[in-house]
């Protein structure tokens, strides 16, 4: 019989293993995309949906997942999310077409949106405030960072040595083991707060954003003034306006808009959206460039990404320490500015380029700017909130990043595909045409991150953040790594 003192550390190991699995799946898919494209016959414009479907479901249902865990029981919802994610992973590996893989990726995202807030709530309930909880939260944050870094490497290894299906199959034994161990290691808990569900709000916002991404993605092929494109954008606008109207009337809204009266929190979510917009699309474009133009194998692509992942890990602790010394605003401006320079560096990629000259310096710049941006924006995202609002604020910043990622991939993929198609139509060789498209996408990404610099400069309040607001929100830091509290 395991004593209570040891049992909670075994419980932490279980929670971290499952959370690692969900974070891994954000990054692991990137390196396998060219192989998936060939095997399932994906068009270039639809390929981004393999990532976007996951991100939209993850971001769109994250807040509802946290509310469900509070009301129905955190262990119960944790197990439900694990089942959804595991079944979704199995089905992704068995996918037979574009449509089936996209649908099953959305199921995975729904599972991740259910797991993440329940897991963090269980962690907070299991460990008392103080040293032990700080250790547990530190491990949670480390798993998030390592999961993102390991994803690109594991994706390359599994795709190269086995096949792309195994980037999904690898989740199945982990999920099954977690389901077996959960009843023995995790205790049930809930915290109703007298609140109810807002399932309609989650459905409205996710449906509206999905149609927005669909319109951006397919607009080039349908024609920007075609009835199909106009109809999809109009439906998206109606759904999103309905979401805003419903949230103002709902008894227990998914997103109480009163929280946006905090200027720094609002600015942080705008910057978080921008971060997701630029970064998700950047990694997609870089993966395609490395494999389709430079001819790197999946495993070489995965190893190549270690430059940015390793640099980010090295600078993460420095960024966390400096934010408390110089303040949120300078750190955020610095991070966004360095990332803008990194994206500008990628605009010079060439059809005859190499990893070391065309990519490596840019990876080092992104690896430097990324932790400063994420640490600062996550702290700013909970600044000034009341204790009972901290979970909502943490969930909002994660939601902003995921949805920003889905929208960003749609916009930058459309720019890249349109530019490439125009170049091919004039007789340009395929590698050069592809590179022209990637360059155009990187220019757009740099413009987006520069907008983040401006928002950081003019909307984020720096020195007026109270010291306790800078130091307190340890759980929210994990949102930068793809998590949120309930």
C-alpha cells in the first residue's frame, strides 16, 4: 500500500505523462505533414487543417472543459478527456482521407481541452500551497516546454523510421495506462461555485471561428467574391456576433466580458493571439520549406528544430528572472521585437539555400525572443485579476494563443499558396515558386509580430503592475506551454 505522501507524487507523474501527451501532439504533427500530404492526397491549402482542427477544438472548448471539471468532478472529466484523446489518436492513425483525419484531429483537440484544465485543477487540489505546490507547478511547466521541443524530434524519428501514423498510435498505450491508473492514484474533487455550463457559448465561438478559418483557407480557390466565400464569411460573422450577444445575457457566461476592463489583461490576450498567429504558421512554413525545398528528411527536420527549442529552454529561466526585475512591459517589447527580427531573417530563404545559412541564425533569434514573449504575456494576462478570476484569465490567454494559431495558419498558408500558384502560372520552377510563397508568408508573419510590439508598447501597463501580480501567477505560466487552469 502506497502511503498518502508518496501517492501524490505518483499522481503528479500520471498527470504530467498525460499532459505531456497533449502538448506533444501540438508539435509532433508538423514534421510529418509532407508525408501525410503525399499519403492522403492533401492539397497544399488544406494541409494546414491538420493543425488548425486540433487548435480550434483545443482553444474553443478549453474554458468549457475547465467549467465541466469544476461542476462534474475533476477526475471524472480527466478520464473522459483521456478517453476522447486516446480514441481520437487511434482514429487519426487509421485515417483514410483528408476529411477523416481533420475530423479525428478535432476529436483529439476536444480531448486535450478536457484533459488540460482538469489535470491542472487536480494538481492544485492535491498539493498544498507553498514549496510542494511550487515544485509540482515547476514540473508542469517543464513538461510543457519539453513536450513542445520533443514533439518535433519525435515526429521526425517516428515518421522516418516507421510511418506518420505512429505519431498518433504512440499515444494509445499512454492513454490506456493512464485510464487504468487514474482510479488508484487520483482522488475526485469538484468546486461548483454555484455556476452552470455555457455549452452554447462554446459551440457558437468554435463554429464561428472554424467558418472564419474555412473562408480564409478556401477563398483563393473559390474566388474571394464568390457566393461560397461571401456566404461562409457572413455565417462566421453571424455566429460570432451571436456569441457576443449570448455571453452578455447568459447567467454563467463562458467569457464574462467584464474581465476585459483590465487594460493590461486585454492587451496581453491581443499579444497572445498574435504570438499564436505568427508561431503556428511559422513552424508550418519552415517545416514545408525544409522538406519540400531543402530536401531534408523528417528526422533531419526534427533535429533541425532543436536549435530553436534548445535556445528557448536556455533563455526561459533568464526571462523569468528578468521579468521580475525590469517589469513585464520591457520584457514583452523585447521578446516581440526579437521575434520580429527572426521572422524578417527568414524572408531571405532561397531555393538553393542551406539549413546553416538560411535557417539556423533565425532559429537562434526566435529561441531568444520566444521565452521573453511568453513569460511576460502570461504574467500580464493575469495582472489585476481577483483570486476567483485567475483561472478564467489563465484559460483566456491559452485560448487566445490556440485560436490565434488556427487563424494565423489559415492566413499565412493562403498567402503562401496564392503566391506560389501565381509564380507557377508564369512558368517559375516549383522549388523557386514554393520559396516565393514561403517568403511572402514570413513577411506577413513579421508584420503581425511587429503589431505585437506596438500593442506591447502602447497598451500594456508596465511599472503600475503590482509586485505580487508579477510573482503570483505560477499556474498561468503553464498556459504559455499549452495549458490552462479551470
